[in-house]
């Protein structure tokens, strides 16, 4: 998908800047951030690289020693505002307009520039100041950053340890819909019963629904709180 906005790039870089659990950077250091951003947004590495240059020129990111993109103070402030707005709009769409949680993420991206900060603040009050978006991500970025240390990707959990699904990765719309279709939703208990590395998948116990298979990509996008 082409034509991603500055705010969408900032939201993606924000996700990478405040990792969940133990972050393992791409060893391809000179293009690690550009390639990861490109992967998450579904664009070419060249397109991501051009946008990173624009963000740097606008004072929203700076380059580190290995050319990685680092949000400046201005960039962090704007990214946090974008993240908060996105999550409030998602709740508006699900709570008041009847969209599914999967649909809400797509439409929230489309509507981001439609609402001013004042409108979002009023919507938040009308919603009763929700703590999380439909996919489990805290509305307050500072709380999110603190909570990150308590969570891990399901794929990194040891076999047999029970956990609760807290958040769902949002950057892949098809995968997000799959989570809901298969019952991998926030608040559900999950246990890895068997690892199948040759097939890049796991067998898991999902709540009271019995065992089912989940691929490594999907398991890496389920963020859980271990018991």
C-alpha cells in the first residue's frame, strides 16, 4: 500500500522505539529501521528510506550511529499524539458506530486527519475515558511504555507457561482479522503446548476451546502477560 502519511510513519517508528519485552534489532544495521518500517507498512525499502529523510529534515527523527532512526523530542510528542488519537477513534468506531475491532483499525487510519486534537479530547470524554483501544493497546502512551516491560510475544514464551493475551499487533490488517476470527482476543488465556520449528508453528491451548495451531508470525504478534 502506497501513500502512507507522515503520521502513519511516526506511529510505526514509535512502535519500534518503545519495544515490548526484549527487543532484538535487525543485524543489518545500516538499514535495520528502514527495512523494518517498510515491512510493517507494506512499502518498499526505498520508499521508507525517502520518508525517513523527510522526517529527519523536518526535525522529527535523527540518525543514530548505525543510521537508525531515532525520534526527537518533537517527534516523540507528535507520535504519542498520533497514537492516542488513533486509539480513541478506534473506540469511537467500535463503541458508537458498530464496527468490528478489525474494521476499526483500518478506518481509524483513514480518519486520523479528520479529527482535530480538541475533537479527540471531547470524544475521549464522551467515551468515558477508555483505558485501552479495542486491540488492548493503552490509550495513554506513557502507561503503554511502562507496561511493555511486563509483556512478551507469545512466540517467546516457554512451553507450558500460561499467559493472558493483552495486546494484538495492528500493523498487518489481515493478521488482525485472523486473530479475531480464531478467538485470539485480549483477555483470553493461552498456553504453548508444543513447538514445531520445522513448520514454523506452535500448538497452543486457547482458553477452553482446546488446542489449535498458530504460525510463528501470528504468535510473534500476540503480546501476552505471563502468569
